């Protein structure tokens, strides 16, 4: 096992049903790269409907829009707004800060893991078990 820190995921829960995490940020980044929700959905391996629903939710979460959409006969397109880019930058900065803050402790925990561990196939994913 490499002597590195474990992966760290940041998810903000604003307490009123609004959440911001790695999935929505990755989708925003993919929209920026592809120029469309459909292109981003394909790049991330998710359905267009799921991607659209996530962006609709993200758009309703904030006072400022995160996307501009352009209708068109061939599917139109989308672009990330300046606020959307700021949101991405702030989130990625939080990830870097959290990774630095937990580096020592996370590495120590990782070095303490059993070398012969194998996950049970029927075990719950960590995101559900908490």
C-alpha cells in the first residue's frame, strides 16, 4: 500500500435540502469543456435527464445563475457563467485546503489499515452507511 493520504471528498450540506458536492462541480466543469449539458452527461456517463435535473437544482440553489443555455435546432448549448466559474474555483480551493489540513492524520489512518483486507461483496457503500 502506498504511503499517501486517502481520497477526501467535500460535500456541503446547507441544512435545507441544498447540497453541493463533487458530482455537481464535476458536471459544471464538464459543461464548460463540452459546451452542453448533453455533452457533459455523455462525458460523465450519466443520463441527460439526470444531468439536467442536477443543473436545474444547482441553478435554483443560488441567487445568481450558474449556467446560460442557448436553444437551437441541433440541441443548443450551455455555458458556465462567471458565478458558476467562481463556484467551481471556491469548491476546488476548499478541497485543496481540506486535503492539506488532513494530510498527516489521514496518512496515519491509512498506514494503520489492515494489509489483507477485502471488502465483503454484500457490504453497504460508505455513502449510505455513513
